[in-house]
């Protein structure tokens, strides 16, 4: 078990070290987190992969299909909560922030770096969430055996989008049998950021 944190700056370093590691390592507990949006018709939450974390700009990034409901929701209602949990060592990170789509140029540059196998995620014929008659993956005839190499890569570019989340607040909870610890980092995109311990 990890020792208790002695200072808030130790907590902050731990958060960023782990966010960076979670981007790189699929088995890290924070590699996937639950991203919640809040359109007027009610909150929606889903798992997305953490694709980038940048401490200097205090931003996180995720990728999605530009045709998905969340894409249009985010353009209109960009406030998000993104929550991560790593059971070992028992740490929850609740991020609140504002999501902004990358520019078309930056999106294409990013798309060019994606491994070909990832493009399959953006190759459905119809928009994600469209009703259909069967349980097909909607990749065309013989969908169960479509190899990534058979995907029309260029056709996936307009479907690909990436959002950067400017972190406004991070609420960190460390679960320990001896007693939990909780810390809040707020105002992270203002001139007066604050940090404080909270009762867990
Ligand atoms: C482990 C896991 C990782 C996922 N990663 C992503 C992701 O990075 N981007 C994404 O758009 N959807 C991802 N999904 C699918 C979403 O959870 C969701 O089902 C889909 O995006 C549709 O959401 P929407 O209807 O709110 O647009 C992932 C699902 C799981 C289970």
C-alpha cells in the first residue's frame, strides 16, 4: 500500500505522473474514465480512453466519432466531468472542465498518427447510435472478418474528432484502510488557482 501523502504538491505530482502513465499504458486504472456531459435533457455518461494529458496547459484529450451524439452535445454544452478510478492503489480523480474540439488542421494531423487498426472505430457506415435491424458492427458485408487493412482509411477522416478538456477542477480521493485522504485543486484555468485538503 502507498504511504499517506504528506503535502498537496506531492498529491499534484502523483496525479500528473499517473495521468501521463495512463495515456501510455492500457492497463493503468486511469486509462479509461467515465466522461459525463450535461445537455438540458439530462446528464449522459460513458467510458472514453484518455489519449493525452498535458500538465503545463492542464488539459486532457479524448477521441470520438464526429457523428456521435456526444460530439454535437459537447459543441453546445461543453462543460464535462471526467472521472477515473484506479483500484490499485485505490485512487479516484474527478476532473471538471470545458471540452473544445481540436481545429480541423490539428484533427487531421492527429488522425495521421493513428495506427490503422484504430480507424475501424470510425468506419461504421451509419452514425454511432443509429437504430438497425441486426447486431452488425455496420462495417459492410462480412463485417466480422473485415481486416483493418481493408478499411477505406480516407473515408474515416471526416468521422474522427478529438476534444481537449481544459481542466478547471480536480478532486482527488485516496482510499486507505488507515484513513482516506482528499484534496481539491480548483480555479486551474484562472489567475488564482487554489489547492486544499478536504474531509474525505
Ligand atoms: C473501454 C471502453 C473505451 C471506450 N473508449 C471510447 C473512446 O475513447 N471514445 C468514444 O467515443 N467512445 C468510447 N467508448 C464507447 C463509449 O463508451 C460510448 O458507448 C460511445 O462513444 C457512444 O456514446 P454517446 O452515445 O454518448 O456518443 C468506449 C467504451 C469502452 C467500454
